[in-house]
C-alpha cells in the first residue's frame, strides 16, 4: 500500500482505527440531539450548550496531550485516551440530569485531542518523503469516525425503545474504545530512535523573527483564550450551576491572567533574540501562519460545527426519523476518507495558493446557499449542497496542512499546533452563533467568515524556496 512495508502498514492501520474510534465517541451525541429533547427533556438551548462544550476543551487538551506524548510516548497516551473516551461515553449513556450531560460532553472534548498522539506515532514510523501521504491517510480515515457515528449509531438505537436506544448506542461506542485500547497497547510499537526526528510540540511560544511578528503572535493568541471565555460565559448562565456568575467571574479572571503570562513569556523569549539579529536563513513571515490559522478555523471549524448540528437540522426541517436524519447527516463527514488526502495532493500538483483560493471560494458560495435552505427545498438538493460544502472544507483541511511545513521546517510542530488549535476555535465560535441564532443565520455567518478568509488569502505569499532545505 503506497510503498509502505508491512510494519508501517500495521502501525498505520492500528493508529487510524484508534483515531477513528475516538471520533466516533466524540460525536456520539450528534445523532441524538432531538432524542434527548423528547425522551430526556433537555431544552434546545441546553442541547446547543452541550454542542459547544463538546468541542471547547479540545483546545487546551491538545496542548496537554502534546506534552504527554513527548514524555510518555504515543502508544501509552493513545491507549489512555481510548480508555478515557470509552469511560466517558459510558458515563454519558447513564446520564439523567443536565449537569451530568454537561460534564460528560466537556470531558469528551478531550477525546478530540487524540489526533496529536497519532501524528507522533506516524511520524516515528514513516520517512519524510512519505510523511504527507501517511499523515493524510491517518487524518482522513480517522476523521471519518464523525460520519460513522452519524450513520451507524441510530440503527443500533432503533433496535431498542427510544428511551433506551440512544443509551445502548453511545455505550457501545465507548465499549469499542475500551476494546481497542487493549489491542493498541498490546500490538502497537514505537520506534524511539526516530521520535527525535519528528518532535510534536504545541507550546504557545514560537520563535518569531521581527517585532511586527511578535505583536502578531500575541494577537493570534487572543481568539484561543476568547474561545475558552465564551464557554465560561455560557456555563455561567446555565441553570446547572447555581453559583454560575461567581464561578464565571473567577474563571474569566484566570483565563485573562494566563493570557497575560503567556504574552509576557513570548516577549521575554523572543525580544532578546530579535534584538541580537536573526540569521537570514531563519527569517520567515509569521503572518503566513496567521492566515493559515484563519483558514483552518474555517475549514475544520465549520466541519466540526456542522457535523454536530446537521442531523438535528434535517430532522426538524424535513420531519425525518432519527435514523434517516443520522444517515443523511453523515454526508457532511463521509468523504473524509478521500477529501483530506486529496486536498494535499491537489495542492502539490496544481499550485498551493491557487487550490486553497478555489476551495475557500467554493465554501463562500456553498455556505451562502446553505443559509437559504427551508422546508420547501428538495431534500436531495440539500444533501447535494451539504456534500459540496463538505468537499470544499475537508479538502481545504488537507491543502492548509500541505502549506504549514513549508514556512519553517524546524518549527513545523509548533506552527502546526497553532493552526490545529484554530480549528477548534472556529468550531466554538460557530456553535456559539448557532446557540444565539437559527440554523440559516449560522450557515450565513460561516459563509461571511469564508469571504473574509478569501480576502486574507490575497496576502498569502509564494511558497517557493521557503526554507525547504533548512533543518
């Protein structure tokens, strides 16, 4: 397969399946949003809050998991994440009060950080000239777990009464994670001598090469902390927390304090280096990472948020059954098997900036039309349009990460960490919009943001001769 030897194929399959199952668990609530309203009694506003909680903690979790992977190795960390995702899925399936649902979805957001462990494992086993293909397959096939949750869990739930079916289905996804944790721990192997060649680092402080870039780096941190602040504000207003206002005020103060400390650290680390002069071969434009972060907030952020709400949107707009809505709703994540690897491949073959511009332009058009959907639309047309949007943003994921390693090769891990975190920032912001407005306005906001990203791409520089040989 793609010129990989037997050991590489085994590791690739063990690892993408692990990633796949964490995504199945991460999105095991999405097909049952309306079910939870009818059989448990949750309100639409509570469902929207749970969707935000489901993605919010992935941002800090990726930082924590990144450091744990470097310290303990990807096999142990991914095994632990599978056990964690399995236990939280079972806890979610047993929930009866809103507070229990809320805690379980907050914890489940940590399962979305599993991709970091897989990146490290794949990086250990594959040479640099095959890294893109291997990582593309790993990410694309693993991300397919979101679609699998939407079209496999409702049929399982349909075998039981409505009040029991969703519990069985979500617990089943957790059981699969627990089983694969044993498989992965027993059979997956690491190659420690190669680990140093492809370190994964998600520290906030990144080497920049000018005062302008130092300011931009600090500005780029603001949305990361704002996303966490939005979650705190939502939780503070929830009836599940009687002391919500006091708790929210304290947590917001903590978030602001951490931001200030990180900003000071950025200045202390970078300013002396800038003042002493940066060698010409190490200079790069941090603005390029800022632009790609905005791109990934659109592509992966919209994918996460639409996957979370689309089955419920179809069910309520076209009066579909839970099973039918789940199967049709899976179309927005179904093509990850091919789209993410294809985006990177097209970027290499047809021009990196050109392909990214085309894909983002397609997202502008697609989400603009999605904002006009109503009950009079033919269902086939809605699905076709959703598939078009998913093709644009999922290919955009691959095209975006085809560019990141070209900016400064020796900083690829840190730069990729910033861009990757922005995917969840986008999801938090989009789902926050959904919690305030209706679905049509939600799609229109994504389309409007896509237009702003399109304008930002006009400032994306050529990716020729950008430190290709620098190590």
